[in-house]
C-alpha cells in the first residue's frame, strides 16, 4: 500500500479551495447568459471527488497499489532530480523512450515507465503538474482531475450546442456518469486521454465547422492530438473515420452553389478517407502493436492468459471473460465484432458480478442495455438507421462508439481493465442514444401538432 502523508491532504485542500473559488466566480459571470453553466460546478466537484476516491481506494483498500502509484513514484523521482539537475531532467522529459544517453542514464535507469512511450507520456505530463501539486500525490490528482474536467466540459459544450433541449440528459451522460468520473480522474492514462478527446472534438468543431480561427485553439487541438497519439494511439485511430464522416458532410451542407456541392462532395470524401488511411498507417507504423497482425496476436495471447484450458472446460482468472475461440485472422476477428461490442457496452451482466468493481460496472452496463433497447423499440430499426445515416453528428458518435467498443472488448479479456479502457466511448454512446430518443420525440410532437382536429386546435 502507498502511504499518503499530511502534506497530501493539505495540498489537496489548498487546490480544492483555489479551484473552487475560481470556478465559482467563473460560473457566476457565465451562467446569466449561458444556462448550461449550471452543470459546471457539480461536474467539477464530482470529478475531483472521483480522483480523490480513486487515490484512497488504491492507497487504503487494495494491497496492490496499481499503476497509479507506480506512475507517481516515477513522477516523484523526476521531481527530486529536477532540484539538483534541472537540465538533465528536461533532457529526460524530451528524450525518446528506451534509449541511452550518458547524461541522463542515472535518471532513466530509475524510471520504471521509461520503457514505453505511452506510459512515459503520463510521467511527462504529471511531472509538470506535480510541481504545482507541491510534490504530493493528492495535490497532483486534484489538478489533473481539474484539467481533465476542462476537456470533458468542452465535450459537453459541443453536444449541448447541437441539442440544447436535452442538456440535462447530456450532462448525465458526459459529466456525471460514475465509471467515467472514477476511472477518468486519477493519475492514469485514462484521465489524460478522455480530457484530450474532449478538447479534440470541441476544437475540430470550432476551427473547421464554425471557422473560428484562433492560434490558441490550434495549439490546444494539436497538443491534444499529440498527447493522445503518444498515450493511446487507438483512440485517434477510432476517431479518424468517425470524424471524417461528421466533418465532410457538414462542410458540404454549408456550400450554397449546387454545382460546386455536387463536384466537391466526392473530392472531400475521398480525400478525407485518404488522409485517414495515411494517418492510420502512420500510427500503426509508429506504434507497431496497433497493426492488425500484432493486434490479433496480442488479443490471442491475452485470451490464453486469462483463460486456462482444463480437462473439460476453460476456466477464467478472476474477473476475466472470453468471446469464444477464434484464430488470429482478419475474418475470425470480423466474426467477433458483435461479441466484442456486446461485452464492452453491456457486460458484465448482473450474474457475472464477482467483486465491488464489477458490481458498479454491471449496474452501469444494465442501464446502457436498457437505454439501448428503449431507443431501438421507441424509434424502430428502420427509422433508427435512417436518422443515423442522415445526421453526420450522430453518425460520428455511433461509428466511434461501436468501433472503439469492439476494439477494447476484443482485446481486454478482463472486466477490471475493460471498465477503464472503455470510458472514452461511454459518454458519446449514451449521448447518442439520448439524442436519438429526443429526435423521435420531436417527430412525434410534430406529427401530433400537424394532425390535430379543428376542435382540438
């Protein structure tokens, strides 16, 4: 177990006070003209509370301190070295991982996560934050939770700008969903990635679709893309085709001239998919484990490790799951798509609960399943597909959610890991369901209004 000190609590209290006072006045001046800001403080407090609870559980409950405190030990080492060797620490932060430099080897040899670009990115980002957190775990957690919340808030503002009529439902999906709050607030890759994802989608909308050009916006967008590509490249890979199908049709609708619109449509679509293809290849070459062949082999290894062949059946380790036997081929992987999406969005089922973490995940999954079935039943399959195809924004949400859900469901094979890995798609998927139900309700109200009898009118 990791021992939290009195300085952790004092640093956390100080930063909660600073952030709380600033945010209170920030919201006070905004809320008069922007009613969506009434959800800001509740979302912020929930996020910070989730980060502190996450730290407490790993510090006081689990015997295994988890990646979060392993990250923090590396962060503390870099911080300590900085006071005596600032130049060498800066060199270490910008050094390519798993490489030798005689000036920094005495530092990098002590950094556990220097082996991988994805894990060392967390150390890089949080080391900078750690100075503000007074070299304490809880102080750094509070600041990271706040920064991650700012990205989540941008995601909420994006969805709310398209569908302000259901902002309270969008707040539930994006700001208040328990697993997203808990797993997306501690010192982990997940907190950084989900915040960056919110910034990416928001500023893509601002810069490209709204045309609000700003150097600061471009800097935030490019920084978010870079950090995410280094930390979890498969998030970028999942977003690329989805955002292309959102942005290209949206840009086409803005063109008034019919001739240009007809000509430019195939050009935009082909060029967007070509760019997406090149970027996917780029990320796959830079991060070789995300290539198709390696992904298949890795998933197979994970399944074989989590499930042991017995004399008559396969038995799982702990909170493991299986999608069934398959061979490491593309066709076999395609056949696993329904099972992969199902396990990520709707499992663990209630009868699969084995511990407290699985219990929370199971009840959330049950909620998502009920909401999905409600949307399908109320809307109807045909109308549902028509709405998705005709609405680029919803199309982006659904394609990203399903693609991402399959990717993590197919490769995790452990519910404890899956509940963390899937959080980037959960707010977007639930928001899409709320939007689809809202559109159906609007169509129903419009139908009733236009078919009233003279007496009813």
